């Protein structure tokens, strides 16, 4: 007797096929959705982790800056001239610091845009690698994570701020800096002095390891300015605040911001306001801007405009920085004139 065959009606065949397609669809959809989730996770950046990497980057860059200076192996050269015709210096300290800082950040957060003052195509074969440990002081101050899309982030690094002073042995002015901007707004700032080991950091809306001083004098303020442009800015300052205003010439934008803070280092001068009347690069000022903003302060153009850190490297509008004072009133005191520009 021949075995009985199993026959499916056309309807049964259709149901069977649909069920099979459904299983395949759900399996396929699950794979795709998991890949999308993994992709998105890779593009989401935890700002607390990025702060930890920024602090580490400033420190590893600083070690290169210090090593080159102490070995007296600067090999300094001019990489061009400023708008005023002065030489713009480059040393091995700048380059080696750049390589360590840039590659540490990019290897940890490959989708994040990083802008550095220096441009060097040499790959650092001994690049530092983040150990994924968040320092205790950051964990204590910032207890919650905050994720943002990598595409919204621009990191600005200054591998060696105050290169001219660095070549002159004026070590107190030298810093390495990292700033994180989200949608053009400064959110994380790190300023590190390689020769004292002091590091100031802050996250807007998160926390910081530094504070503002208890009070600032706006009636007779001590105003810190660039030592290379002190003569140019003096008439501007005196017109705004009077002929008896104390003007403190200093090197390095990072140092000038530190002078506004309540920090224990004796070598830092104490200033009430920071003024820069000409062109300045954003990697010089972004970290300080973030720290001041986190502490309730302000850093704007001389006209009181916020500075956008998502676009070009240039800030053409000068600079006014303050803490715990009426910033708008300071802006209104400034002379209304067209700002001179320099590199």
C-alpha cells in the first residue's frame, strides 16, 4: 500500500509562507535594530567620560611640554607672522604635546571633531590610551552621566599656550588646554600648568574643582591683558576705567583666566577682569570660557556677544571676561570703537 501523502490546500501553503516570512522579517528586523542601536551608542558621548579624557589629555600633553623645556630641546622656529608682524613661534614642545593630546582624544572618541592649534600628520606610535577610569574628584563632583550626540561636539585643544613665554623660560604662563563645545556652546574646560602640575577643570551644569573668589572690584578693577599688546590696550582700558586703573601684563590666555579664579598657586596674579582688544584664536579661549561659565561668569566679545565655538577658529571681536560681577555694565563702560585685529 502506497504511503499517504500530505497535501496542503492553496490557503495552507499561503499561511505557511506568510508565517515563514514573518519569522524571517522579525529575525532580520532584530539584527538591523540591534546594529542601529550599536551604531547610535557608538556615536553617543558621555560628557563625564569626555571630561576625564580631557583632563588626561592636558596632563599627557603637559608632560611633553615640560620634558622638552627641561631638556632644552625646543628647536624653535617661526611658523609665520602675526597680523602685527611679530614671529609666531613653534617648538617641539608644541608638536609633541599636540600628538599626545590629539591622538588620545581621537582614539577614545573617533567620531568627535577635534580642532588643534597645531597641524601635524605624524602618527604618535606611543600614543596614550585612556584606561576608562574616571578620577575620583570628577566622580565626586559630577555624579550623573550626560550623553550627547558626537556630531554635536567640537573639541578645541591648545597643546602649548604661551609659546613665546615658553621659549623665554617664563614657565608660569605656560598651559595646555582642552575645551568641549556642544552645538557651539562651551561646556567643558580644562587648563593645566605643566610646571606646577596644577589643573583647573569645570563642566557647565555639572561641577568643577575650582571656585570664584569671594569678591571682585569693578570700581577700580585690576585688569589683566596680553603682555605683547599692553601698550596697545592701555589707552582703551584707561578710557573705560580711568587713568589709575591697574593693568597687569601677562602671557597666555589660559593664565589670564586662572588669574580670575580662587586658586592656591602663589605665582598667579589676581585680576578682576580680563580684556583682549584684538583678534584671538578659539583654542586660546574656549577652555577658559567654559570654566568661567560653569562658575557663573562670562566671556564675550567686547560688544557683549556670545562666542560660537562650532565654526571657524577665529574670534575677531576681542574679549571681555569676568566673574561674579555685572558683565553687561562692564561692556557698557568700554569705548565704542572698531577693534584692531592681529594674529
